[in-house]
C-alpha cells in the first residue's frame, strides 16, 4: 500500500526518502523506511486502540531488559505507529536458530513474582488480560482460556456443547501440566515473529507476560515450527521435563482459540480437535 511521504514525515517528525511496504502482517501496515543515513521499520495502524503500540513498546522493553534475546531498538512511538530499528535479514541463517534457542532458554530463566504482567497488552489485536495471579493454573484458566472462550461464545463461534468440552479440560489443567515458575515470555512466539538478521536472531511483535515457559515453547510448534537445532540449543541451557510434546497442544489451545476469534470459523476444527483430545484424557 503506497503511503504519502509528507504525511509520514509529519507523523514521525523526521525526513523520509522512501517507504517500502513489507509483507507478513495481518493487523498492521509495515514499511521499511529509508531516511538520509538510516533505515527503520515502521508499523502503522490508524484504527489501533489508544494503548496498542504503547503496550507493544512496554513488552519489547521488558524483553530487551532481560539481556538475553536480541530485540530491535525503539526509536519512537505514538497512538498509531511504532518506529523500530531496522534489522537487515540474512539469507544465510547458519547457527542462528540454535543461538535463538539458547537465548530464549536464558530469558525463560528470568522469573517473576507472579503470573501476568504489570499491564495488559494484545495478542494479535485481541486484548490480553495480564492481571497478576499467584497461581499459574488459575492464571491460564482465567486470563487465557476463559477470556477466549467468552469471546468465541459471544461471537457465536462455539456452541454450548463445545464450550462445555473446553471448560472441562480447563478445570483440570493440573492433571496434564506440571507446576512451573512464572518465566518471562515472548507470548506470541511463532516463526513469523523471528528475524534472522546480520545482527543475529531477533524477536519482534511480542505479547509479553510472565507465564509457563513451556507455553512459550509450545507455540513454536504451530504454523510451521522451528528448526530442530533451535530445540537442541534450548535444551542445552534449559532441559525440558518429560512429556512436553504431549502437553504442547494443550498450551496452544489459547492461540488456536485466539485465531478462531480473530479469523473466524476456519479455525474451529483445530480448536475442537485439541479440546476433544484432552477431554478424552489421551
């Protein structure tokens, strides 16, 4: 989508030589901005909620403060935009997936005093409630699954029987999931939110909070997954408890429900396949 450079200059307060649209985003418009001596990544959304980009900025800052994963620097932000450091992608990933696994494992070793976050944010464009909670099972039930179930019910995307099935497994999470500390998470960790750059592997577009590390890692199994070397690198630093592969789809129920709410009934079968699997105890 072509943009007016004069309008961009007024929005950003800097001279702009060119703006190249970038693919991959389903929520925001994304551009590579060329200035006289600098490149930037611009995310823009004129219909974004008031706190949308502020919430993303706070999440990026929390991840950057962990000194574990590479995060693009924040140059400026406003109600309708976020301007970030440009990280030039590299066609040769080399050992970067393995490095990313190690860096993520280090980040997951940073523990919070509670599950949740200091402020709410967004997963995609869905509001993500991060009310602090002492218990991880209560947090995942109330502020991950239950909120998504309510949205799907209100939109008519799930019927009463569907909701009963999902709620039945939500009430017995501790039968499937081991107790874990509250770790610093990216929160939306699919492969589209990774940049393998000349500066090394970096993470973008977070939905940051303190939660189960396995939940963050489970999402890497969705939408194409990550290289095997990524998981090898992760486990060299932070070995997983046995049974993770069997638990991963249950964690991902949150993201599947979110996709159902964001993109419609095409995600219904994926949601219910996971729900029925765990409702049957398999």
